[in-house]
């Protein structure tokens, strides 16, 4: 029996067969069809909670003993810390149903659920069952608050059919999301100030836990004996909400009326030549201060201080003598044996020929004995005690 092909079908078949195989194109399926698209955008707020830590680096003990007029450079460290607190978790997005077929489809009420069990309410703006014409789309939106920042998968599903009374078909899609980057940041920046350090600058937090350290110095000096206290307060204020944090550190300073002693290392570095801050006690030597000639040697006090002894008893004694003399001139009390050593050293130095450091065996032994005593005095082992350096 011969088959008679419909003319339209035969023509289509002939056209398809007449094309080269490389030019064949897939044909769009005819009939009802539905696709679903979904977005899921996470939102959350990150708020930074700030704290301050402040401590004294030098003196680490927080206590000083100074002679009257002695400068001391305090060193401080302030650490600003911020801890992130995340809140306000929510997810928003839209669902788009598209009729990609050649006939009207009918949608049942869609459902939207999260992998953690929450149901999401879709706002589609229509009543269901809903007829979706060929080529048309329906967009639904949603916004869901969430209790925490877990990663989640959002699944939307809809039953559909072709007659509005039965819905045998199902279409669904998913979108996963994670709370990685906050959509709102509160108190990310803050201004840091200090009563002694002044404006330390702006701090800007990042990440979950953040910290930034600042160090600065402040010089103190007291011309009168007594007990003093250096109070210092750091203050931080956030830019957004004005939240504040504070930290304090104190240093107690004792300036004994009987004075205290400093070593040769202190005096050699605290003249007008530096490198440390100038101590006005050098003025007690006279107008020439560190440039005062040292007895008959032909060198200044400054030059003698910076001459390495290399076993020479003259310079060993000279260093301890100069430090002890400056201590006494600065008001430090000295026991009789120290005063006797100073007097003996002055007689020894003044009696030597100009430019000479040569000592007899007896003079050398005596010079080293005086140097040892004066060293103990300068280091606070005898006498009123040692000043902080």
C-alpha cells in the first residue's frame, strides 16, 4: 500500500534533506514548556566593636626616679582593636517563570524553601492558578529574614499543566548563597587621640578581627624634688555611631630631695652634643659646660668622656670622676668616702704635667680604687641611689 505524505510535511522533509549535514540546526520542540530562573542575594550588617589597650613601654615598671632637672623620655604604646559582629541576615531575589512553549500553561502556587527549613513567601502579584501565555513570563520577588549566617540553598518549585484543572508537571530550580561580604558596615573607621600623644590618626578596620598599634614618646622633667604622677588617656571615637573606647596608663615619678645618681653613660650622651636629650645639669660646670678643659690634659670633658680607656687608669678614673662630680653638682648627696675620692682625684689630675696621663704604680693602684668606689656611687650601690636612665 502506497503512503501518501502530506504536502507540507514532504516539502519540509525535502528541504531538510537537501541541506549539507554541517548546516543542520536543532528544531525547537513544539508544545507546552516552562522554565524557571531564580536569584538569591544575601544581605547582612557588619558592626565593629572597638577596644583600646594602652601601656608604658619605658619605663616598663611604670615608675621613675629622677634627679631635679633630669629629662626622661617616656615611651607609650596604644593598640586599637576591632571585633566584627555580624547581624541582620536576610536574602532577597526574584523568581521568573517563562513560557517557552507554543501553548498557554497554567501555574499552581509556587513554593520556595531554604535548605535550613525556612519557607520563603513569594510575592507574585497574581492569583493562582495562573495562566501564562505563550512567550510570557511571570516575575515573583521575595525578601526573607534569617536567624544566622549559615550558607544556604534556595529551591523554588511549581506544578503546572495545560488546562487549569490538573497540574501533572513540575519545574524547579535552585540558587545557593553565602554570607561572605557585608552589604552594610557600621563603625568601620574611628579617630584615635591621646592626651600626651595628640591626634594619633584614623583607624580603619577590616576582616573579622583587626588591630593597629601606635607608639609615641613624651618627655618629662621636674626641677623640684617631690613625688609626681604622669596620667595619660587614649580616646577612640567611631565615625558612624560615635561609640567610644578609652584606655589609661600612669607613670609615678619620684624626685628625691637628696638626689640620685647617674652613670657615665648617661652624662656623656646628655650634653648639648647629644645624641640624647640635653640635661641642663651640665651648666653646673660653668658656661663652657661639656667644653670645660679637663685639668692639665688639654682635652675637654666631652672629649675625655668619649675617649676609650683601653686599660689606662687615668681615663678609667676620669670617666667615673666626671660622672660623680656632675651628680654631686646636680644635688645628689654623697657619703664622706665618695667626697674624699673626688678630692683625691682632683689632686691627682691637677698635679700631672700638661698633656700627661702617665701614672706611677702607686698612683695607678689608687686611681683604680677611687674609680671602683665612684662607679659604685654612680650606679647607686652606695649613696642616695640610682636615677632612672
